C-alpha cells in the first residue's frame, strides 16, 4: 500500500486509457493516409521499403527514455564535509587514499597485479574501499547521461547524504551518545522535508545509497549497535539502496559492494571476460576470510578445516589483520585460480568477497539464502529456476553434521556444467561493477551497476505510481 491517496485516480484511469488508445490509433491512421496518398495495391511493397529508418537515440540501450534522475545539491555538511577528516572515518586505517578518482581509489598498478594478469588489463583495477560507495554513487550520478538538473523533468530524486560515512565516525567511539549518532540524519530529514519535490511525492520517488549494511542504521530504542537513521519515521517513504538489505523491508534494495574492477569501456569489460573465462583454474575451490577463533563452532573455521582436508583442491587466504583490504590483489589472484569460491556469512550475511569472486569468474558457493538470493534482485537472477545457473547452495546443517563435504559436492558437478555456470557468472560481470566510464557510459548498450540502479529506480517509481 504505497499510495492510498491515489485510489480515486486509479478508478478514473480506464476511461483515460480508452481516450489515449483512440487518439493513438487516430494518429496512426492520419500518418498512414498522409504518407501513402491513395496507394494502388502494387505500389504498397515499394512504398514500405522506402520509409526511411531514422536512428532514434532514445530507443537504444544508452538512452534515458525510462526517466531521468535529479541529484539534490545538499549543504556540504551532509556529504563533502563528512569526507574531510578522511583519516578518522574508519578505525583501523585511513580512507584518504581511497577517495581518489571520485571514490574509485588509487590505480592498482603499483601492486603486483601485472604478475597476475596481462598488462593491458591492469589499468581497469583500483584499490577501492567499500565504505566509499556513497561517494562513488554520488559522483557517478552527477556526470551520468540520465541526470537532469531540472527537477521538473526528473522521474527519481537522489539524496546524496553520506549516511554510512557519517555513522562510521561514531560506531567505535566509546564517548558517542545516541544523539551524536543520529544528529546528521535528523538534520538531513528536516532539510529534505522542506523541499518542493519531496512534498509533492511525500518522498516516494526519492532514493539514497548506503555504503554500510542496513543493520548499522537500525539501533533498537533500548540501545545497541549503530544509528537509527533507517528507523526514523521521516525516512519511511524513501528507497534505500544498500549493500546488505533487511530481507523483509521492501524499502531496502540491495546493490553490489564495490570491487576493485572499474572498466572504462565495453571493450575493457570484454577483454576481462575473455581472460577470466580462459585462464587455467587449478583449484576446485577457494576461501578468503578471517576465522573468529574466539567464537565456538564458528562456521568459517569449519570451512577452513574443509579446505585443509581437501589438500591441493583448495586454496585459503587468511584475511586477518585487514590483509584482504590492504592487498586486494591477493584476493583477486586467489579467485582467478579457482572454479568455485566459498561465501559463508561473516559478521553479517553478505560480504564484498561475493563480488570479488564473481568478477574473477569463479562460481559462488552459498550457505545462507540471505547472502545473495534475498539481496540483489536487480543485479543477479534469483528465484529457484535461476539460482542454480550461477551458484551452488549447500545446506549448512548437513555440512555441520558431516553428512556432506564441500569437496564432495563440488567435485560431483560435471565439468561441462561447471563451465556453463562460469560462463553465466562472467556474463553478469558488467552489471556487478561500478565503471569508470564518462558520461557516455561503457558503450555498446552495456550496463554497469550504476545504470542498473537508475533503471531499477525509474521502474520502481513507475510501479508505485501505478499502484
Ligand atoms: C608483491 O609481491 C612481493 C613478493 O611476492 C610481496 O613481498 C609484496 O608484499 C607484494 N606487494 C603487494 C603490494 O602486494
Ligand atoms: C570523543 O573523544 C574523542 C577523542 O577522545 C574526541 O575527539 C571527540 O570530540 C569526543 N566526542 C564527543 C562526542 O565527545
Ligand atoms: C509517506 O507517504 C504517505 C502517503 O503515501 C504520507 O501520508 C506520509 O506523510 C509520508 N511520510 C513522510 C515521512 O513523508
Ligand atoms: C545426516 O545423516 C543422518 C543419517 O543419514 C540423518 O539422520 C540426519 O538427519 C542427517 N542430518 C542432516 C542435517 O541432514
């Protein structure tokens, strides 16, 4: 029940539809008569073949015929100012180097990537940090061909508030009060509610992007982790594009974590796809993660054991001490050498590793439905008919009961089937990455994660209008 107030409008709609249809056919008839004059039966075929086919810019994939996006020009206190103390935004390391190149990070060519992949592919890789996603999305939307600076022409409205970076400053600070954590969010909503286009729709065509998981913004009234931005009544109608969504909250929509792959053109993507498909993959499966030794019965520890037991068939990368953030090349290298990658839940249900794995062309192995199937509906094919095309699901209870082994399950999949799944994964790569493309996009009608985001938002607004 998005818009109860439109019930009357809906009742009037059928009549309107009839009028539009009649007008449409009348126009067609007119065009037909004007262009044909009074044709003799024999002239018809010739006349048809001479109608010029004009290129229609908006009919191709790179057009914005679905609708355009308006980006609010917020007071900088809600975005750019939050970035200023960039060395204090995350507790374990400085985010400053990752803000370069509009948030894509610094070019990865100083790492050892060229020993892993052909030199011409290295240029598409950056050292990127997931928490900078809010900045990436903001900057890309500002230069996107589907952005309009005229709110009257917009279908959807983007609110570039860096909510995740804002709350990140407080998550580990022992002296932050609840009011400190929620201050920016409260101020943002009071600013937004005064805007004309917000008032027009009550926020239903507005959206925001979050570079932290939904659970960091859902502090319960009796205390606990995070801020309470997503629970604020003033945010109720706004769509939140978030790296991990609340599976039962329809206002949360999952978007990919940023990986280090930021291609500029469709050709960059195709070269990478070809490479990822043809590279030899000696390992059956790989796992990158940090076990929590303090947690008894930790599932990741079980996976590390399975990996060890599989010997040569598995490679494990211990991500302790932030090593997989600082040296992402190691992660890429590991997934490039394996046919499958294990994606258990970690501290939350989703992980950046899922996207690192898929971009590298390995097939993800999942243990929780909430790790992907209930998350990224706009980006990856979900539903029982599709999940098996690009992923393997292993029942974690059977694994814990030692009724199955990972090696056993994966080795039983025929090679031809594995190849097919890998192809499917590699096909999905463009949609899963935030490209470094300019205004024209990747080209050839190829869509990246941001294009999918805009399409999805425009479709969502249209659907809400109808219902
Ligand atoms: C590059 O490789 C060398 C040798 O394998 C290693 O010692 C070094 O840490 C690597 N550098 C990075 C940035 O990964
Ligand atoms: C919390 O402590 C840090 C340093 O100890 C200080 O810089 C900061 O201003 C304090 N924050 C609040 C809300 O008091
Ligand atoms: C959300 O939308 C409803 C109408 O659909 C409206 O009554 C309500 O005030 C809106 N809430 C906010 C916070 O704008
Ligand atoms: C494991 O196998 C045993 C014996 O076949 C069965 O009783 C048990 O239910 C299985 N456990 C799970 C979690 O499937």
